C-alpha cells in the first residue's frame, strides 16, 4: 500500500506497478542534465539529513540486537558515516560518467533511403529486492535514475527505519527536481513481494539479492525475467609458481575485509607443490585473524585444522571460516571451481602468465582474477559508480551490474516509401553498408 504526501492515495503494488509502467516512458525521456541534477540533490539532502539517518539506523541496530539477528547481517545493516561518505561518493562518480541512454550503437544503410539505427534505451520498470543493507537502497535508486528506469525497491525488514528515511529523502529530491511522480516506489512488507511477482504486465525485470533459497523462490514464482545470483562461493587457487608475499595478504583480505559479502573467498585450492611453502605463514595469519580452517587430509593432518566435509566446498559461510583442498594440477582446480563454485568471482595466485591466462579462459565465472583479492568484484571498484547487484547469469548482463546492465536497445528504421514486396520479388536488393555513427 502507498500513501503520497499531500493526498491520501491507497494503491496495491499491482496498481502502483501499472502506474509506473505508464510513467516509465516519461522517465526515460528525461535529459541527462535533469537526471544528473536529481543525483546531485540526492547526495546533498542525504548529507544534510545525516543525523536523522543515523538515528534511524541506531533504532534498526537496537532492534537487531533485541531480535538476536546474526552478526553477519548486523554488519550489513549498519549505516555509518563512512558508508554515507561512500554512497555519496558513488553518486558523484555516477554523475561524472557519460550518459548511455539513447546512445547510438549501430547505423546501417540497408538500401538507398532505408537506414537502420540501433539505440540504447532504459529497460523500463525494475523491481529490486535486496538484503539488509541501507547503502544498497541508495546505490540502486541512484543507478536506476542515472539509467532512466523506474524502480520498485524492497529492502530487508531489519533496516526498515533506515530505509524509510533514505527512500523518503531520495523520492523527495527526485520529484522536486523534474522526475515523474511514479519514478520510485518503496515496498514495505513481505506480502508485497508475492504481489510484485505477479506484475509481469508492468514490471520488466526483477533483481533479487539474498540467499540461494530466496533467489530460487523468486525465479520459480514469477513470469518476470530475473537477473541476479544465488550464492557467492568464491575461490582462490594458489598455483605452484606463486609469490608468498602476495598470496598471504590477498587471501586474508579476501576473507576478512568484509566477511559477510558475496565476493569474500570461501574456498582455497592449493597446488600440492605449494602447500609446504604457503601453509606455515598462512596458518599464522589465520590465527591472528581468528579464521577457522577446514581442510582435506593432506593439510589437516599436517597443520592441525578441522577436517573438511564435501558440503564445506558447497557452502557460502559468510563467516571467518575457510575450506581448503590440495590439487595436483591447474585442471583439477578449474574442474573443482566449475563444479562447486557459483560462477561469481574466482582468482589464481601465480607468477606464470600462461597458467593465469589458461585459468581465466577455463573458469566459467563472471569475474576471473590474477594476484588480487576477490573483494574487487564490485561496481564501485570497477568504476561503474555503484551496482544494483552481481549477475552470475550469461544473458544480458554479467558481473557487477552498472548503468549498461540496466539498459536494453531498440531498432529504428528510417525509410522513404520502401515496401518488402519489392525486395521479395527481386525488383530491389539490399546493399548492407555500415555508416559512421
């Protein structure tokens, strides 16, 4: 249900989605100048109201403590001054990016006086259901505005107080600075998710962010196209030719920099010839960072770790736990990753460039890295300004989804009286010629 300021208007989410669909063409038509100005105002109002935002977040944190919310979730829902600085910096980065809406991608002359143009355009109405992270709400709303899309936003209930004030400030800045009144909508209840799933006539794309079970539920209960990822089981493979001074800090960063993130490393694969060089220093670093190691026998017996079970290699811990396994070849590492991984982000640590290129070619993931932390898998760190999520699928968008992932395209054909019958009969023929854009 929704209540607009100044007037008491009650609508179901289905009715709201239909209204947004009608407004989506107006949203798409707004100039880059208007969209960027709205983003500037959003950043300004968030900073000016930061004390109110932090107070709301304190209420969420208090309720999380009272409800015994897991620590991994609490880390996500905390909205600190640093996170506010990060999201406003992300908005500034978005503003600085070139506008991609209605960008010409192809100009082709099919025949004299018959010209085909391929042009990017917004997707339309996007529904995003995301975890208990207030910063995600800001990033998603900003990206949808930059890309000219209307957005239905549903955040985790654990951050209801923070999300409410953030959305109200963002929506205020949007409609006061030229965007249509139905450009954004915040869904408040779990019941609205079920109704949202039935809005295939009005909603063009759903992006769910959350547990594997939740994402699978969304995919199995809607006709709306779904883009997202279910798990973040990321791997680091330490090859036989590696630099230990790089390896240990990379592994520690990938596990501890933000343990609850989907791009933190969960499984470590070690070439059998690298074990004795790597493990003594790595075990010491694990102890210093309170990381629990669950390893196969070759490692567990020698380095006093817990034995790993098969299920460990299929588990997204989101905790200070890491599974480890030795492999005899790079092919064995690739096979393990492609079998157990979630096609999110996987890394090889090696000084052998041929091995790195082979790994990057053969591992079937959205992100494949050499000698750096898996935590770099992020739209902000890729220079996208922000992201609406990570896509591990292969259709339309893959990896961190920024502006381009929220755009589709249309074909425009400019004629001068041509009819297909002339070409079918042979009276006229096509002479395809690509023109400079």
